[in-house]
């Protein structure tokens, strides 16, 4: 019985990871109400280092499987393409890719602790301590 | 060169108190490429660029394209950053010093303004700063017609970059200047310790999936090539008596003060599925061994899942009239041999090459890509400067080249 249930649980987990909405979040003290997909893209791809209100933006990435999902929905590109893009920027000394945290819990803490931080988590893990600026369906 | 690096290292501790953080954030990243390249001829050797004196032939070789780079980054504060990058690659120059491509201090006084001082990548064309990072482009190597004639990888100096928002896109303006010290294999001798003054600027416009870049670079050679033995022989009264033509070519070997100017336009498109890239350049030179010319390439690619299929067309032509070298009055074998050497040095540096390539990149795993590429080259007479040429004898007019490789990041 157990032997049959385990793959089913795994399947459900994978299913939820691939289908969960991704919430783009900032610190509650950030006065912005919303961001467009292009604005979020410009911050995470290193094209701009500030929010629309000129405050310095600190993008935070994840090293979890949600990272691939986030970039696929935001840019339509695979992680390999995102990594190749950053290899060009990083190895020409222009900028470094966003810092990474391991999971949604660490992301929530980092966003709460840094006024300029912007990150993303699975929408199901939102806890009211951060502000949501965009939902990537 | 070495002095700049020493100066930078000496300055670093003095700058540390400027930082807001007590401990700098350090990171070590790197990249590597292993490529086996071979051709269908032994009469000419394929080299990645003119900094190399090795050549891949029928048996294949790992040497021209394989490389391994390590980068150390130190973030002292939001404004101050230092980076060092060293890339192991095959060439006859100093393995430690010439392979140090980046060693700089970066200051960011405003979010969209960067000032860097130290050793920096030679940013003349779209890919010239990251030619070594195979993972960052689809091909097995940067287009040979465009990058094969560019032996300098870095310069010691400074650059300033300013980013502006223009409509929905971004404009990046860059100016740079400094000195480039590089070593190239030289005819008749060991190696040429080349030194040039370099200065230039570029404008990049990025809009959605499009990227456009125009640029200009000016270089001026500061040192003579190691051809003293040859020039003094040309000035020898006995030689001039038997070969009056020696007087006419004697002054052609000076390279000091000679200017090379690169004017350039490049465009890239990448929507995630389709990719296209082209570059075109005009190189104006009064340098005998590096004649004026034009080059360009066009590449189209299509991604299908983790696989990218691409094609690449390249062309490079130098515009140079043959410098006439007369025959000696008497057919003394030693003198005729000397005359032929002089002729080869003056006239054997043309580029006349076209190619078509088909290739595939397969992203097998995050940060690992396998690549395979077949290229067919058409080479004109006296048009094989980008290759390792034979000492004598004809060069082939067509060459097939195959390459298999892997690129990775860590």
C-alpha cells in the first residue's frame, strides 16, 4: 500500500510546483502598489537597479525548483538561457546575478529584513508579512 | 601589465576602509570549454585566433579551443567591487600574465554609472570581452572571420559606463582608454611583445528581444616588431649593391606609431525560441602586417526544447595591394631566399575567407552544454592569415572543419 502511495505523493508535489502561481513580493515599507511584468524582468535581469520610484532595488533569487518556474513565467526562457545571459554579464565584470536563498521561508525572512528587497515565492506560502506586487499565473 | 596588477593589489587594502560592510562578500565562479577540432587537410592548421601558433589538422586537437577560467569577485559595499579573472588557454605568450584577463576595481557612484580601473577585457566587438565563455553563446567558438584576427584580449586602463532609460528600452554608453600589452607569434623570431595605446567607445540599445551595438576603437602601436636582423640586412651596402630593390622595401617594416581603427555595428535578436545575430566591421589600418579590411557574419538559430540548431555565415576580406618586391640582379640562392622571405612577410598577411557552418547546442543539464559544429571554409590565395600557414607551398582553397565540445559553468 505504502509502496503505491509514495509515487502518488511525489506526483502531486511535482504537479503543485508546476502549477502554483508565483507571487512577486517586496517589503511592506516599499510604497509601490504594483509592478508590471516588464518592470520585474528589468530588475531581475540586471537592466535596472532601481524601482519606478527611484529607490534602489535588491533582487533576491531562489536556488529551489521555483526558480525555473519563475523565469519561465516571467521571461518565457529556460534556466539555461537565463544562466547563459548572466554568464555574459558576470564574466565581463558588469554585474553579478541576484543573490540566492534556498526556499520560500528564507525568501520571506529576507524580504521582511530588507526594505529594498524584491523576491518571489509560491503564492500558497504568502503570510501577510510582505507586500505582493505581481502574480505570475 | 604586471605593474598595473601590482598597483591594484597594493591599492586594494587602502580602499577597504571606504566600504560600508566590515567583511567583503567573496565569490568564486568559473567556466570551461573542452573542444576537439579537426579538419580534412594537413596542409594548413586551424587556429582559433592569431594569438596562437598551434593548428588543428586531420588528427584533431584539443588545443585551439579548450580553456578554463576562474573569477574571484569581492563586493566591499554597494559602491565598491573588485574582480579578477584568469583563463588558461593555449598560446605562446606568458602563461600567467597574458592569461590574466581581468583585474579591476569597480566604483558605482550612482546606480546607473560604473567606473572601472585596472586590467579590463578588450571591448571592441560584441563578443570580444567574453570570447572565452563558450556557455554564453550558441556556437562552438566566436565566428572565425570576425574574431580570428583579434589577438588582444585585454588592456590596462579605465572605462566608464552610463545606462539610460530611453522609451521602453535601455541605452548603455561606454568610453574606455588605456594600454594593451599582448604577445603574438612572429615570423622569423620568437614572439612579438606588442604594445598599443587603445581608446574607444560604444553605444548599446536594448529593447525587448533586440540588442543593437555600434562602436569605434582606435589603437596605435607603441613598439617595433622584432625584425631588426631583417632590416639591418636590407640596409647592408653589399645587399643593396646586388639587390637595389632592398632600398624600396626597407622602410616597410616599421610598425611604431601605426594606427588601426575599428568601426563596428552589431545586432542581436533572441525571443527565447528564435535567435539571430549579425556583426559587421570595417578595419582601417596603415600597419603593413595588419592590412585594412572588412568582415561580417550572420547567424540564425532555433531552439527546440534543450536543443539549439544554428547556421552561421562568415566573410572576411583584407583590402591590400601587393607590395612589389623586385628580384636581385644576380640569382645568388641565398639572396633569392632572402628576397622571398621579405616578400612573404610583406605580402603574406592577407585574409580572404568565407565560411558556412551548421551546428547544434544541446543543454544536457543546467550549466552544461554539448556542442557539435561542421564548417566549410573557402580560402583565397594569400588569404589564410587567420590559419597556421605552411612555410612554403600552396594553401588549400577549401577546408572542412569539424568540432565537438562541451561548455560548462561553475
